[in-house]
């Protein structure tokens, strides 16, 4: 099982998108600063996840999340979570 995900920095205006086979461990690594690309933006909260049965589909969805087409989608999710 693979998961495509989006993390939002709690203190900065930054959303990280990725995919993994172990979301719990990957999220922990991001928040501990063990991932070079996200260390300066931590801490994070998970704002979006979607599971896939294979790596290729998860990677394709990650590519979509990183595209400009998904920008509004993730912005809406982020806004809704701020209202809660």
C-alpha cells in the first residue's frame, strides 16, 4: 500500500507533497527535521492523504499534487482546516 500526501507547515506558508509506503514514519521524519527539503518548515500537519495499491499510481498522484492544477484543490483543503 502506498500513500500520496500533503503536509502543511504550521508556522509558514508552505505545503509539501509526496508519497510513501509508510506514512506514519515519513510524517515523523518530516517533523523531526530528518528530511532536508522540509527541515526549515516544520512542524507539519497532514492535510491530505490518498491510498493506492501500487507505487506507480501513488507517484502519478504525487505528480498531480505537485502540478499547478492541484494548487486550488490544496488551497481549499487548507482553508477549510483553518476554519475548524
